[in-house]
C-alpha cells in the first residue's frame, strides 16, 4: 500500500514538473534541470547507502573507467585531427607529433601512421609487430602524451582489446617459473659439459652462487637467502622443491636425482 501511494505521488509530481517546464523560460528550465539532476543523483546515492548497495556503484564506476578513458582518448585524438585541415577531396586528415605522423581517412575510418623518431623511426605502424608497438607505446608514454594517445587509438582499432592485456603482462620475468629448461641450457648456465659428474655440478653451482653474491657485485634477487637450503645436490636435481629466486635460472635441470636424497628443501 505504501509503495502504491509513493508511486502515485511520484506520478503526480512528474506531471506537475512537466507542466511547469513547458511554461518556464529557457533560463528557468535550464536551472531547474540542473537542480533536478543534482538532487536526483543525491537521492540515488542516499538510497544506495540506506539499502546497503553502495558497493554496486563503486563496481559500476570501476567497470566504466576503462571505457571512459578510451572515450576521452578518442575524443582527444579526434580533436587533434579536426584541428588540421585535410584536402577537400578524399577527406583525409593528417597530424604529426614528436614520434608519429598519422593519417585518418574520414570516409573509411582507416588510421595509418609512420614512426618519425626513436628506435623505430622510418617504420610503418602497419608493418610493426605488436611487441614493437608496445615498446614504442612505452617510449611515447614517457616522452610525449600526444603520440601515446594516437598510438593507443591505433592499437584499439587494429588490435582490439587484447593488446592491453599484453601490455599489462609485458613486464613479467623473461624466464617464467613454469618454463622448461633443457639439459644443454642448464649446462651452459653452470658452465659445465652435459655429461658432467656430480662433483663438477656441485663445484660449478658454488662458483656461480659466489659470483652472484651481492658482496661481489651480484644481485640479491638472484642469490639465495642465507637461511635457505644448503644442499646443492637437491637444488640442482630438485629445483621445484626449493623456493629460491635463483631457481628461475636452473628450474628444470635434468640430471638424474642422486641416490639417497629424499628429504625436501627448507
């Protein structure tokens, strides 16, 4: 019953508002619409807070932000092309930034470009691989935002949505933990022949660890923690059991496991 009364009240209010707007001056109508929008948004927010559903709004805003960024980026690029006057026939606009020279065909919507500065100078965007385009984008983002905006628009048009996922994961380690290392590659890293004996393997591993030590100019990331396992035989033969950053380098060493070694590292 209460909902019915509220619905009837809202209907009467809307009818009165429509009648008043029809008689109001343009200035009054504009001011009234702004107030309606302001109070409407405030009312919706208050309702979401009271009903405990405010998190829906944050989720919706988070989902809409990437699209809003793309719309703003596209609008910015369009303004860049609009500011240049193309020829009357063909309706082709050209724009040049610090890194790119781009052309937009208004009839077909085709966007093409050439790199005019940097490591890829002289190359056409259409002939570049996605990895090279992402490298170029990183350079543009660091040095020229206009070039970055143009290149992002080009990537959206020619590579769809996938390129953003590739860009997000492009800074991962060069040797993933799940990667497979051959016997030959592991032997090259340790500096031993493929048919090396157990003694040679252990000695080579110790030498490599010593070279990687930070006190000798190495990296703390690559050197195992002092509290970690000390059994070099297990580290070489069972790297998957040893949670060490260094295991990224010798993750899949394929010498057969030593006899009598059963305990796990750490």
